[in-house]
RNA sequence: GGGCCCGUAGCUCAAUUGGACAGAGCAUCAGCCUUCUAAGCUGAGGGUUACGCGUUCGAUUCGCGUCGGGCCUGCCA
């Protein structure tokens, strides 16, 4: 509808100005749904934008434009000039009834589209190394990543969910040593547990499992490799289990080590050197980031011969391009903010279009417990695990909590509040609306009043009914814009509004009554609302219960 | 010192990406269940959008500056 109208308006504008060229205007011409319902169903600012060029008042231009518009009266009730020169369009109810019919016939698929035409897309998220359980901080990235992937799937992207990890670094060596020490402790050896080892109880659990299986037969093993491998396996299983509870599954787990094994890392170094974008200094190898507009050159291989994280990261992203991904999305926490410019510069240096990589940074989650900020560190084990959080409030609440805010706002998670008020959590507002509709439909069926024939939508003429249809009708636009801007929280807000308008409708009017035709029209409206809530919640990864 | 994010109601956060009168939840107060789910609905109070200047027909949104908070800023990942 938007596109249709835009073409009409531009045609009208062209008949007024010969050399009409949209791109020549200083401000953007937009057609959008106004915030305030009184301002119509769609509105445009075109008259204001044209005013300066024309040297006429916006309102006059608006009048002229309207007189030139050729528009079908069956879908447009009224077109008016308002405010500073907005042109407001009012649709007929007939238009909305047709949209309602479409929602019902499309059902589970309503809101999905093929806009991206199968664009090969990768979403990389979580990517926590297996050194400990996922924290609440990881949770935000996990839920955001999965939901953005859902949104992209709904808009026709061919999505691969990928988890990148490194099990070869110093962190992992320390992990193995930590487990070995705890194991020795169990065999009765006196130990001195260093402060910078992993302090968490989960280390003791892993050691306990090893002890149960092997007794003290590994007592004299000085190499920690075995312990490391056991720890990695157990921790990874744990991570996957936690993600599964949030309904998150990955298509690919990509190990950094494979980039060394297949020579990719060395390739990158060679290519950079051949392009004269890498050089040796002080025994280290440097990436000449300054040649590409970077602030300073960066070390990619230390004088010890060990690469810094930048090098494999660049090799990894090169690998993503080599696998043919056309859109590459990285979801990172704010602590990684400094790393991605180097990676992008590296890709550019290798000749890839770094604009295909979208780096989405989400801000931190601050945990408040008893009114105090809990500082998070896996090493010190003073973190709240994601698992514990799910235990406390449930997966639906966790997902909704992380999705209801924009990713660049710092998030305060008050644990006491989340526990105490979990029953008043806003997610229940949405789920309750869905369950309530399910209940109404069950009741209608038991009364034999269910949808038997094509309902007469014209009977839905109450303001709240129209308002509800208008709200539902926007769902595809919302999905599309959320996907395009990578902002799931807008969908959460939208669904909250849907639920609110429905609840209001419910309290004002009876759905199932003696009036059979009216009942069946209203049941249809309920079914459409349920469809939107269900589809929306599915994208957010939140269950839509039939009963509560 | 430099970079990124943030500052909006008592608290936690929105605001269709520059639109018309800045909105929700929680908290507070007052109402609504013998009829389809009261995890709901209706109403009230609560704001100089941190502050200043600028761009614009129009600024919570863009630019510059000041103040305040978080995160980065390593030959750690």
C-alpha cells in the first residue's frame, strides 16, 4: 500500500514539476503511519519538503498535489491537508476488511516474506570459549542473535547460525590446570590453588566426575591436556544444554584451530605481506592498519611467534566470505568493541567488501542483587549463570527481558525484582492475551458458534474493532523493518500493543453472543489476533500458551 | 588523553530512525468479576527529554561544547 501510494504521489508531483527528482531534495520524502490515529492511516511530508524549492507555502502545495492525485475511491475514504502541510490519507473500512481476510487465510505464514530472496546469511553469536558456564551477559547476545536470525528467516534470508570458539589458547590451558589441581585435591594430595585459576565450583564438579571414573589412576599425570579435554567436553555440553533451554540451536560450531590446520592463518599473513600491508618490527609481525585509515598499526604475530587474536579473527571472516555468505552478522558484547575495526580493515586489505559484515554490539547487562552491582568474571566465579537465571524466572521471561530493550541500552537486571515480580512480568501480558483468545475460541466451539461460513466483516464497525484490525494489519511491515534494522525490541513493543488493544476490545464487547453473524465475525477477529500474537511470539522464541 | 554506548516520569525502559500532543510496565491512589480467562480493564497523579549553542518548516532523534555513568584503548581473548 505504501509503495502504491508513493508512486501515485510522485506521479502527481511530476505533473506539477517537470524536473522532479527525488534525490535532489535536501530532506527525505517519507510515507509512514502517523503516531496519532486522528492523523490518518498514512501520511506524507512531501509538501513540506517541496515548499522551499517551490517558493509556496506547504499547505498550498499539498492542495495542488491532492487535486492531481488519481486514486481509487474504494480504498480511500478521505485525503486531507493538516498541520504544517502533512497530507493525511484515510483508508476505507473495506480495505481493512480485506487485510483481515488475508491474515486469516495466510495463518502461520502471515508476516513472512521473501524480500531477501534467499540471501545467504550468517549470524554468528554467543561464541564464548568453553571455559565455564554461560553468564547472564552471554544470554543477551544469545537471545538477540537467535531472534535476529529468526527475523531474517521470516524475511527470506537463508540463515546459518554459527558459534565460533577457541579451545587452544592460554585460557584453556589454565582451565586444564585448574581441573587437574582439583582432581589432585580429591585424591588427597595437598594443593595450593592459585588465585588466577578458575575458581568456580563447576571445576570441582568436573574433577569429581573424572575422579569417579578413573579413581586416582591419573594422579601422576603432569600434563593437563586430558583434563582440559574433559573440561571442554563437559562445559560445552553444559553450554549447549543451556542454549537448548532457550530454544537456541546452532547449525555450525566453528573451531579457531581449524584455521591453523588448513593454513588459512598463514595465508592471510602471506597475502598481507605480498600486498605490502604487513611488516616485521621488533621481532613481531605488524598489520599496516594505518595504510587503510586505521589509527595505528597492529601486531598480528607476537615476537614469541604466537598470533594475536586479530589474525585468526581476520582469517575466520575471510573464511566466511569464502563459504559464500552474502550477509555476515556478528553479534558482540560491548567489550569487543575495539576488535572489530581491525577485522574489517583486514578484510578490506584482503580485497573483500567489508560492508557485507554487520557488527551489532549490544551493551552490557548489569546484575543487581540486593541493590548491589555484581561484577561479572568467569575466572573469579562471581557471575550469575544463565542457567540459574532460567531456573529463577523461566526461559520465556529471560528471552523477553533481553528482547524488550534496544541492544544499545545498558540493561539493569535486578535479580530480586525478577524473582519477586516474575508473575507480573510483561511477557505474561502477551501470553495471557493469546491464552485468553484460545479460551474464547474453545468456548465458541462448545457453543457451536465457531466459524462455519465466511463471516460478514462489515459487522466489525466498532472503533475498537477497527483499531484492532489496523494494528494487526501492520505486522508484515513491522517484521520487515525489525529485520532490516536488526531491532527485535520493536516487535516486542508492537506485540504488547496488539495485546493491549485486544484486552480493551474484550472488555467492551462480547465475542460469543446470540447474534450468530456478529459472533462469527468477532471470532474471526479473535482468530486473526491470535495468529499475529502466535507468529510474533514465535519470532521472539517465546511460547504462545493455549491455557494459563 | 583517544574511541564507542548511554543520560527521557520515583524505578526499569520506549518513541515508527527528523514529524504533529514524548509513551508503556512497575510503584502510589480510586473504581470494575452471578455472562467468553481479573496474569485483565477504566481513571488519577507524575516530564524544562542532563545542560548550553547550532542546523531545520519541525529536534528526544542530527552537529559542536559542558557535566555525569558504562565499556574499550596490550606483543591478553
